[in-house]
């Protein structure tokens, strides 16, 4: 779907008008392509005194093929990475200013800022205050950055230092193009043994992934990316979408399963299929969803029930069956697809917003249980993503939706898929109970 405003800004007259009037000037984002460098330009690494992640982060960035510098030079940097775990008092927050302020103009196009801290809920006193302050810093900085650059915060629990590599690789790479001003927690729900993928280009090699609602849009893109990463993808959708579903399954080298997940017998049928055909499942992505928009005063009970059943109740029933029946394999992943509507709300979408907030609750409730099971449960919350659904939105509403983010444009289905693939990665075993918004730091919501 064409972003008409962004196309206009790339024309000679558009560049002139944007410059004269000071209009938004969205930068085309660098998105992942196999074989591309992990980062364009070196990463400059800094640390507050007493930081505990320096050696680990440096080694992990080097493992990813990134040139790591510890002193500034007269050059463009692909990333600015700062270990703030040593900040134990609010007075030490000055370290952020001292590191970043002289360097921000050296950050290249589509550059990355990543700050690492300690989860505030795991410390006390003035350290809790200082570490919580990091969130305000990274979110505010995200709104100041330009040229497609992003800002992120990663909280790493003590003892989980070695569990950060998949997160480092994701946030510094082009896979996180439309993820901005997010907070990721590592090890907060326990630190299991975190395997290192034998091949970071194919981390899901030999695994089985289930994607519901896979016949088109975001679901089809999720199937494509998980297959790229090595998984056999079971593409599921309702029988009415059977033709498109088969096309997607064939394109990704997976298999198609026509099933209405809202029927009472669906969890049992699905569990039997996964056990008999695949010996279980390693990754489950609850992508299936519907909208039936009306203001609440005009919304029928049928509209309410249909959305809550597809978007939430079906996922809960499937999870329960896969877990109780041990169909989800050891170290398995469950990934929900929420929405910015579940965070900020939306006019005419009380049913949809309720269901998508419920998905976040599913993650919050399920994380401890999945930790005991040896797996993880996380969610993504897409913002304005370029799909057939958003293409049907009135022109000016659509353009406004694109521009209401720090990146000043809409995302693509593959942006959501890349974040899901990050969760699915075996190296993300300590990333549990997280919600990552894929919204370019939308100005709506928290």
C-alpha cells in the first residue's frame, strides 16, 4: 500500500516544500535482507562506572559481525550502546547526558540507540528510582531522533547477562526497523539455560511453528519469516480461506490446516493434528483476529461475542489444550498478537480493544506458568501497519495514522513478523512475559 505523503517527499518539488514549510520528512527504513551487514557503521559502546554488561555486550556485538568502538572518532556510528546497570543513584543519571549528548549528531541514518539497565522491580531504594528513570530517557530520546533512528531500553536481571545475545542482534539489526522506544525485560521471570543457535540465520531449523490466520496480511508474512528462519510452518485458517491458505503454505514450504478455531472441538482437533503429523509444536503464534466495529451504543451482542471469541477465547482454549496435553514441546514459544487498540483504545472498537487488552493479560498471567514449563509467552502490539484493511481507511485518516509516530510512517507486515521471529528464537529463552509495540513509537497510548 503506497504511502502517498512519503512518495511526495521524495520528489524534487516535495523536498522543496518539506524544507520550506518544515513538514515531516519520513526516512525510508532499512529493513532486513539476508546477507546484509548487521549494522551500517560501527557501534560505539559506553558504560556508567560499575556496569556489569560491558564485556558480554562487546563480545555479542562482535559475534554478530559488528565493529565495536569504545572511544568516539570523527565518523558516523551505526549504533550508540550504553550500559547503565552501574547507575544506582539518581545523581548518576548525568552519565546518560555525558555519553549521548556529544554523540547524537554522529548517529547514522536508521541508526540504533540501545540502553541496558537493571529491572527496577528487582532492586530497592534510590537504585529503583534511577533505573525506572531510564524508561523516560529512552522514550523521550526516541521522539527526538530523526532519519529512521530508534531508541530502546533493555532491562537485564542479574544472572541473565549471557542471555542477551538474541535481543542485541534483533535491536541493532534492520529486523527491528519499526520497533521504537520499547522496553524489553530479560530474565525477570527466571533465567533458564539459553541455547546459542547453531546458525543465527536459521535459528528455527528443525522446528515446527503454528500460525493462525495465516492466509493473508500479517499472518502470511509471519509464516514467511518463520519459514525463512528454518521452521516448518503449519498455516491455519478457516475453510473459507482455503485457497489463499494453500497458496501461502506452498510458498513457504509448509502445510495448510483448515480449521475454525472458535468451535468447541477445535483445540482437541488441533492438538491431535500437531501430535500425529508433527510430533508436537515448538512455536505457536495466535495471529487470527477479526474486527466488527461499532460504537458501543450501537453494538449488537453478536458483534461483541464474535470478536472476543476469535481474538481471545480461542487462543486461551488452544493454549490450555497444548499445555495440558504436552503438545507444546519443551522450550516452546507462545506468541500473541495484541494491538495498540488494546493499549490506547479506539473509537468504535470497544470489543476489539477489550480482546486485545485481554491478550496482554494472557501474557501477564501465562509467563510464570510457561517458565515452569520451560517455555515463554510474549506478545506484539502492532500500530499502523500497511495492509488491505488500512488501505480501505479514508485517505486523510490513513495519512494521519502514518504520520502519528516518531518514524512518521506506517509499518509493514514483515515488521510484525520479524518481532515474532525474535521471540521464537531459541536464544530468546529468557525473554518471557514481554509486550513489544511494533508501531514506530506511535503517539497514541503509553
